[in-house]
C-alpha cells in the first residue's frame, strides 16, 4: 500500500468517526433509536432499505409481511466478503500443495503442475476451451472421498493460516461491515437470513455462523450429495461428488426452491459475472413487496474496482428496479478492521 | 367399521376424557403447568421425552444444549400421518386418472393401464423384478414438466377432494394427535422441527405448514432439482426430474446434512421398511445428548397393525437404545377427529 492510499484511508476513517457520532443515535417519539446501519452513508440506498423494512414490519399497514415469509438471501463472494481472490479457489490451491508431498508425480502432471508452479493461465485456458473440466478435477480431489469431519478441519486450517494478499488479514476478516450490519438489522426484524452462493455448501458452513451469524441450515451453496457410511465401525458422513449441483446464475432460484420453498422478499448480490441475476429476478416475481440490492465494486482504493463484460447485472437492475450499492459512495466503512 | 370397533373406540374416548382431566394440569412450585403431551399415556415413553427436553433446556445443567443445536427431524408417512395407503401414491393414481381423459391410448398401455384398472399387482411385480422403474415413469409424468404453481394446485385439489378409505376423512386429518403435540412441545422449547421423509419435497410442503406447523424450509423430502424458466414472458419454477435424489433409509442422513448441516438431537421414525434406521442412527452419532423415537404400528383397532419383514428397525432400536412407541399402549388418542 502506498502513502497516498494510507492517507486516503486515514481521511476516510476520520470522516467515518465524525459521521458516526451524528448518525448512531437519533430521536423518535422522544425515545433513543440506535442507527441499525452505521457504516452506510445517509442517502438513497440506506433510506430505501430502512423504508422497506419499516413498511413490511408495520403490523396493520398495507405492506405488512408475516415473519414466516421474511426470507432474505445473500450471495457470498463479492457481496458479503472479498472475491479478489476467490477464497475457495485459494483453498483448492492450498490443499493441492499440501497433498503434493505424498503425490510426487504431480509436479509433472496437469492440472496439478499448474497449481504447484503458480501458473494461472493453464486453468484459465481450460475454463475457456474445456468448460473448466481440469478445475473440476482439482475441486473433486480436494472436496470428496474424505469424511465431512476431515474436510471441515481442512477448511478450518486453511482459514486460520491463510492471509488475504492485499490486506494481510484472514479471509474471514475481509468481510463487508455494512453487510454484517444489514444481516443483523434484518434478523432483528425477524427475517430469516440465508447465504445463496456459488461457494460450497459445506465449505461456507465452516465459517458462516461465527463470521455472519448465519446458521448452517441457512447456507445454500454448490453441493454434491454426501453419503452415510460405516468406517472402522463408526458411522460417518463422507463427502461425495455425485448428484453435483452448481449453484450459480439461473440455477440459484432452483436451489432456493429446493432449500426454502418460498420466494425471498429480499435478495442481495453483486456485479461481476451475472451470477446473481437469477436470484434477484426470482425475488422480483414475489407477489409480496420485495427488495433487491446489487453491490457494485467501484472502490479501487479501499477495495477493488471491476465491472462485468456485458454489464448484464446493471442492465437487469434498471429493469427490475434494484437498488445499486456503490461501495465508494454508499459505504463509510468497508471492513471491520478499518474501524 | 363393525360394532365392536365402535364400542372399543367409545370406551377409549371415555378413558381419554377421564385421564385428560387429571393429566392436563399439575402443579409445580405452586404454579399451574399445562401437560404438554395430553394424548400420551403416563408411562415410560412420555416420561423419557419430557425428561430429555427438561435436561437439554436446563441452562447451567450438564446436558444443556444451545437452541441453535436443537434440531429435530420427523419421518412423515407412518410417523406423523397414516401410511396405509401412502397418500402420495394415491395422488399419482388420482392424477393418472385425470390425465387419462386427454390420453385415450393409456387404457391399453402399461403402466397407465394398471392404474386405470386398479390392478395393484402390476406395480408390485415391477417393484420386485424391475427396481420400480414403471412406478418412476408414473411419478415422473405426474411430478415434472409443469410449473411448480400448477403442481401445487394439483396437490391441493387432491388433498381437498380425496378421502382416506378407512376413516372417510381427508388425508391431512389422518395425522397423529400425539405427534402434533410433540412437535408443538419441541417448538415451544426452541427446537427447530423438520420433516425428513421419503415423500416429495414439494408435495409435502403443500400441507405441512397448515397441518403440522412445519414451515416449507423445514421440509426435507425426495427431490429433483427444478429449473427457473421464462414462460410466455413470466419467470416460473418448473418441476424437473434431473439430479433425482430418493430420500430413504441410509440416504436420509445425507439429505439432513445437505439441508441442515448439523446432526439432529431428536429423531422420530417408524417401523415398516427400515426407512428410518439411517436418520435414527445418524442422531445416535451426535456428541451432544440425543433422543430417538420409533413408532410401532400395533393397534389394529384404532389404526393398523403391521410389522417389518426382518424386524430390522426394532433390532436397531435395542442397539441404539431408541424409545419404542406402542401406538396401542402409549397413545390415548390417535387422531384429532377422535377428540
């Protein structure tokens, strides 16, 4: 990080400190009300979120929604935490490097060789020309054929020992503070908050409860059906790779239907690959009042700035009347460690 | 129903009325305590259930379990409602008969012919000799290729217009009153109550909330992944038959893992096919205190009496120390309509 970045961060931290003093507490009917979203800039996006929640929790009002129907789904990568790099792919690389010790042949054998040599082009070409079949091999070997207990401890080890290259913080620290507040705010208003992400069902569960206060049954991800087997006399869940379901794009509504059986009234996703257009659109089909949030990564100083090739998500946001979040303009704080 | 049956039912109703007067209210520390399980006979089973719930909710006690971990799963057919006949197979038959009007060729074509003629042997032979492939054809044609909205209204129509052959009541009325009380009792003690059954995910959701107070996201059943498609300009969930997963026997733990991601502390199943041995055994593997209930159908007067070919469930109950429920001896009331 250069000196100008440090200066800009310090200025923004100072601004936040000043703003928080005025925004944390406001009075309403002579009672003290704590601002539920202190890391959000006072503006259209924050106002729209709070108005929606007030409307649908106002018992007797025309927009009231029963708590049973208050389903909210959040994408994970790029919506709740950084997706540069994608942590689960870093986990694959971490595991392959570890497993290479007992597989000496891998140093001359693809796709392992590319990982061991840090050559990213091999998998990029595979993704473009071969539907990512080589990546699937790597995911399969690191995510199946072992007990769930063992897999969970592999993920824990990775999470506890790997650092984000830009921030030198654990991946579970590179989460977005405004979104943590939003999850809490919705939970306090009797929403059932879910993750619905391309990340692995079992992978995300290892940290979701501690990091986001999202319980395992509310984590919806890419999955393969596991099996229940007796190993050395004790019954175990064994990670499988059959009945594989990739949770991304237009398949997200199918996963939400399988897991929840109700259309969400609130969905948050982000701009990058169009991977959340499906669940955001699905929420639009709800006959009850509904709200969509699309996070735009436009802050190259505090986080990353990137866009989508065909701008499909931003175009869909106009049609669906989704609220677009500018990380630069709507968020006072991005990460908890900034505070 | 013959006169003796009617007499026996009247006697048992009288007995219940007398017992309820004494069992509904008891005093504890001078405060009035309502009996949470009035349709259960005072005895070992009821005592064991109440002791378990008291133990794990006793904050500070050695067996205390945090509410997040209080997961309970219930089989449906034969555990929460009658499985003689299996309602979902009656639904298949109901639909085939309806669809036959626009498929005149079916009257000469198997497997449709067997359904239209009420010939049960054809599907029994298919099940024994052909892995039930003909039945799967019938399930596929009645459960896929239509919108979820349409499927839900098909199921509603069936539920509202079909009667149980023995009781002349709707299938949703042939539910077990003691189990309804048990679900309520667990919910009141901050359990998250789930169905985990061989019935269809989408099929059971149509009636589970109203009938059992079990919300759609807590219904775990046999499933195929559906799809999200644009039909005549509007986005719809369409019932699929890909990525098919049969939720029965040893696959139930896998479904619980996919859906919940925690091992249940409480599981209830029933004797018939061994279909619940998997989830009951899975619960036994929990490191936290856990409880298993196995319903035995031994009441040929008030319900049905039937056993399992190899008694596998009852044998497993001895090994796993599961509490076996005798419908005859443990339940004062079987159906809500008896009250």
